[in-house]
């Protein structure tokens, strides 16, 4: 990936989170701390501020740097989880990955997020979007189809009972609300799908 491509990807991700920050905050107010949108926006604006420096690195190093920055700036539970996702991708991806390498790296990244959050798919978290995205990648789906799978997966968290995170304290009252982390993950997947050619 050329430096200009990575810069565009960072801008797309930051723009997407900024455009949906109020929505993410409203989702989090229903069953969480109410700060997810603001926290994510702060983190991705911090990444945007260093986009040129990150883009000058190899893809693995750039992703690791993005993950580190998110851990430092997002705050709450989301910082370590999203940071872990990007840092694990950085560890696993070669400098010029093909789809097979990306799929394998995402699988390892999901394992890392699962271990960090002590959670599994089905517990109303970002993993409920990451796992279907992994499966769509493995099946050779096109970028638009992957983004649509991510959106459907986020929607599917609405009827779930939260078993991890702050929402789990609400028990049955967590049912009927979309998980904010799942929604922000789906938004980021769509940003990638619409920005990276051939994805």
C-alpha cells in the first residue's frame, strides 16, 4: 500500500467516526458509559494528526503505530480493544499482503481482541462484527458485500443480551439496543471497503 493510500484510509476512518460520533454516543448512553463516540473521535483525530508519519512506515509498522496511538488516546475499554486489533494486524501482516494474508491476519487479530476483552462472538461486542467480516473475507466476498455483512452483524447485536463489558451489568435491559463497539467496527469496515481498491 502506497503512503498516499494509507493516508486516504486514515482520513476515511477519521471522517466516518466523526460523522457518526453523536450516533455512537447515543448508542453508548443507552447501555454503556455514554462516551464511546467522543472517545473514538478523539482517538482517530489523534491518528489523523500523525497520518503522514504513519503513512511513511511499512504497512505492518503503520498499523502497529495506529494501534498504539488508539490505546493512548481513545480511553475506556475501547482504546485497548481497538488498539489491540490494529497492533495485532501489524504483527501478522506482511508489507504487501494479499487476501489470504489479510484473512489470516484478521483471524489472529480477532483472537487477540478476544483474549484482551475476555470475550467471544455472541456476547454483544465488536467481535460480533469482526467474526462475520473474517468469514466474508475467507469466502472471497467483495468489499461491498463485506461492508454489508458488517452492517448486518451490528444490527444483529440489538436482540442480544450483553455478556461482557459495562452493558453486561444491565442484564436483560441490554436487549433491544445496538452495541456501540459493534457499530463503530462496522463503520470502520465500510470505510476500508470503500477506500481500498480491490478490497
